[in-house]
C-alpha cells in the first residue's frame, strides 16, 4: 500500500539531507541522534513508498489517482 505521492519524494529527500547536514555540525550528542534518526526515517519513507504518519492520518495514494489528475490537466491543441 503506497501512501507517499511522487511529488512528496523530492522534498523528503531534501529534508533528509538538511537534517543530516545539521546533525553533522550539532554539538550535543542527543541532538545528533534525533536528527540522524529523522533523516533515516525520511529516506525510508522514500525508499519504501510508505509513511506511517500518512497512514495514521488515513492519507492514501494510488497511481490511478495520479493519472486521473494528469489527464484532467492535459491541454489539447
């Protein structure tokens, strides 16, 4: 069951990279652990195409929804 839309993948990767970069320069070890954990969690949602927070909020995505949306925005010449 996929619940991460394709348009959500790039921002999740960017947020994971930002969290990893901040964790690399953060002095307290507890902050590093939290930031690295958040980065790993974001990358896992991209890799598995499943987000537990989206599931908890009952947000689901199917590829049929994507194609219906793309077809509705297509401009005919």
